[in-house]
C-alpha cells in the first residue's frame, strides 16, 4: 500500500510539474508540505507561486492566464481562489497570517495591482467581470498596530474588503480595510475608498471617494 501511495504521489507531482512549470517558461514554484495548489488548463508565464505554512490552499480556474506576477500565500489555513478566465498581469497577490483569504471572480482582468491580505480571518473578495487598473492597491490591514496607551489594546483592527461584480477600479485607486463597493460601479483614477460605497451603477471619485454620477454602466470597448 505504501508503494502505491508513493507512486501516486510521484505521478501527482509530475503532473503538477509539467502543467505549471515545464509548459511555461521562467516560472518559480514552491509548495510547502501540507498545502495544496490546484490548477486546470491555466497559462502561467514568468511568474512565481510560493505557498508556505500549514493547510494553505491555492486554486486557479480553467482558462486563467498569469503573466509576470508574484503570488505568495504564507501562514495557516490561508486560501487563494482565482476563478475561470481571469487575466492577471504584473500583479502581486499576498495572502498571509491566519485564516485569511483572497477570491478573484470569473472573467476579471487586472494589470499591475497589489492585493495585500493580512490579519486573522479576514479577506478580499473581487466579484466577476471586474477590471482593475495599473497601480491599484487593496488591503485588509494597516500592517502595524496602533495601541491605546491606557489599556494597551490594539485599536486599528483588520477588516475584510468586498468588491461587487462588474466593477472598474481606475489607475492608482486605493481600497483601505473595510471598503465595500456595489456592483456595476466605476471608481475614478487615484481615488481613495474608505468604508462603504453601497450603490449600484454609479461613479465614485476623489479622496475620499464620493458619488459623482449614478444610473450608469461601463464597457471594455473604447
């Protein structure tokens, strides 16, 4: 029985090696013991995938393309779920600490963003068919603690971020912890999103972002 398991494990590693590394040039892959990477008919070029820690899980959906990007999952019980037919270029996706998660919806495209998920049991969800511009930054944490002097307690808790379906995040937009954006919205270039922008079919812009128009939608065509 142990010999059969050894052969199965070897075949599984070979399949992963050929599907993710050998077929595509310039990739670097590292998966720690006890963690998992699952792919299905994906194209990965000149990218690095590093999964470190315990019981971490990365899943990349069918038809997805990853170019010149860095994907890091570090911690305990963390997960990264990328849907089908997603386009990721020049991105940095970081999921770390404990029980954190990042979900990227089907058909989403992104060029040059940075997603930083840190904390405990918090995450970022991007809906389906989103478009994420160059220099966009999305985070769940301030990354360092602010403490109340009298009690010693941390006062800047980590919070999840939610982005609806069919949302366009303009170039250099920043989404801070706790940000929420409704579906079918446009966030103007350079905007700072703090808190909840719950309306649908609207344009938000500014620092902080405020509604500037409603009753709209957007299209990828010029």
